C-alpha cells in the first residue's frame, strides 16, 4: 500500500528526521583489498591472516590487522587448526563455492540404523550437490576405507567422476586408500571443519530424507533385505520423487538435462 504524501509531511507524522532518509554510507569499498587477500591466500595456502596482514603492509596498503581479519573471515579463508593427515588430495583452505553443474561436487556421509533383531546397520550415502541425484547408497554392517572406494567405483561407473567430494573427518574418509583413489582420478577431497556440519549441508539434508522416507518406514529382516529396500527407495528418489529445491523436477531430470550421461 502506498500513500501520495510528501516526504516532509510523512516525516512530520512519524516524527522522524528527514536527514536520515538522505543519508548515504561513507564506507570505503573493499573489493580491491578483498581480491588481494584472496590472491595471497590462494598462492600461500599455509598463511593465516597475520602473515597476510604483514605482506599487505609491505605492499603499501594502509590497513590495520582488524580489518584484514574481518575480510579474511568474510571470504571464508580460515585455515584448519589441525592439518588433516592426507598427502595430496586434501583441500587445505575452504572455498565453499556453489556447484554449477552435475559432478562438480558430491557429498558423502555415513548413517546408522539396525536390523529387526538389533544388529548394526550402516549406510554410506552419496548425493550430487547440483542435481540432487543420489549416485549410490551402500549398505553394510561395517565399512572400511576399501569399501568406500568400492562404493565410489560403482557410483562413478554410472554417473561419471566428480571434480570434488565433500566428506567429514571420519576414519574411513581420512585413510590412505581413499586419498590414493582421489589422486588417481583427479578428485579433490574437501573435508569439513570439525564442529561445522553446515560445511556439508547437502548430505545432511539428503540423510534426513533417507531417514524419514526409508529407514523409518521399514523393518529390515537381514542385510539383503535392507539393500533391496534402500536401493528401491533410491531409484524412486532419483526417478519419481519431485524435489522442491530444483523446481519440483526429479533429480534424474536435472542430471540428464545438464549432463550427457546415463542415470541409474
């Protein structure tokens, strides 16, 4: 609703100063400084904000350490306090870029459940962050790093190889077998920061759907029964279930429309 009254009269009714409506912030644009901080962080991945601040001062930037720290954090350039025990495929500095195509980034995580008699059941869930398609859900009573590699081999055979895979710091994901597989296929392992589940929000959302629509709806009589029911749900999720975040299309439709590959 709008009223045809003058600015003077409106301010008089509201008892507000007109000067507040004419105020323009005098904040200095920081785009150039932000760009330089990103450039230094990209070329010197082991430098924190303090060393970057020293380099900026050497280059003649008139800026204090508090501003550098604020911009450094806003750009998401914080280093991990503890460097992961990976050799080559780990990503040392966070750049949470949004996936813009299928296979640009997958997310992977474990879930826990049980059979009808209380025996342990674990699921390795995988989801493509762009299309929301699930390349695979592995089901077992225990997983080793070699089992993770086998699950990825099956998924990539059907969907292609992703550019990166986001995972947490679980023992199955930090093992050398997965690092070797990633190095051999040119895949970047993007590890979440400890205590930051939002770093891997796509897999958290997908796991919630698996829990609500599959695990909570079935009794699993044995391992074979669990595999059959989970795979049946995954096929329905990919091919039939409309997904609200992709315009109520199915994940398979989005994957096919933007990537020349076959979808299982």
